[in-house]
C-alpha cells in the first residue's frame, strides 16, 4: 500500500482524496502538518486559490519541508493552483511560493471563472485513451527549463509538464471521472519508492 498525501489546507481536497481512494494499492492521506508529510511518499497540491494556499503553507510552516522532500526526489503533483505553487517563476509577479519546478507560469492565463472550459485530449505518456480536461481560471506554462518534459500543449501552450518526479497540470483531473492522471502519479510514486528501498 502506498501513502499519497493531498495538501489539505484549501481547494479541491476531497475530490483528489476520492480519486486516489478508487485506485487499488493507494492509501490517500490528508496532509496539514510536517509530521503528516513525513508519513507520505508522494504529495498532491490541489487546485484552489494559489495565494491563499501559499499563505497557509507558510502559516503551517510547511514550505521548507515540502521543498526539502521534493529536492530529495519525493514526487509532487500540482493541479491548477498547485502548478503555480510549484513554479520557479510566476509571470508579472514578484513572489514565488515553493519554486521547485523549472517553469514560468501565468496565473489566470485563460481568464476568470466565466472563461472556464472543458475538452478532451490524448496524452500518450499518461493514457492511450482521450482524457477529459477541465480548466477553471487556469494557468499555463510560459517557459519550461531543459529538464522539463512537456506532456501536453493546448493552442501551443504547455498545460501538462513533468520534471523527473514532479508533475504539474493546468487542469483539474480530480473533477472528472477519469483516473488516468492519478494512476500515472501513483506509478511515479511507486518508482520513487523502488529507488529508495
């Protein structure tokens, strides 16, 4: 059984936990403290309000712990706001939250809540079948470093990227019935565990 945590401070926490609970061999865990973080082998940063989640990560004194774990290879997956939290740079902003992934992202790149949209796409690295994608006030990747693999572009903008065991998506797989991305992340966590044990 592999323990995968969902940062449970704000955002689509229940949806990620529900998706993880549908995968055999995965134990979903809520992460609120440094000791919660020590118990998991992978971490999901959910969609929500990036500024709020970023502030709460600081308030709960989690920033340094997440960065250290990521630097040691622990898989981290950020969806929407989570992608913003992971980015080394946020376009037109002075701040950086965790800065663990070599990407520059633009917040609300697709516009506000009313500009939310859905589509389906095939992402060969993740699944051979089309995956439903839900974009809500979504960011996109403006620049990606050399070690960043682009898994999917929409209108020539990267919206799903991977850097070693770090994964980031502009969209919300947890708001669909598809488990493709959660299974893909669980596989990354399994590979990480095989390396360290």
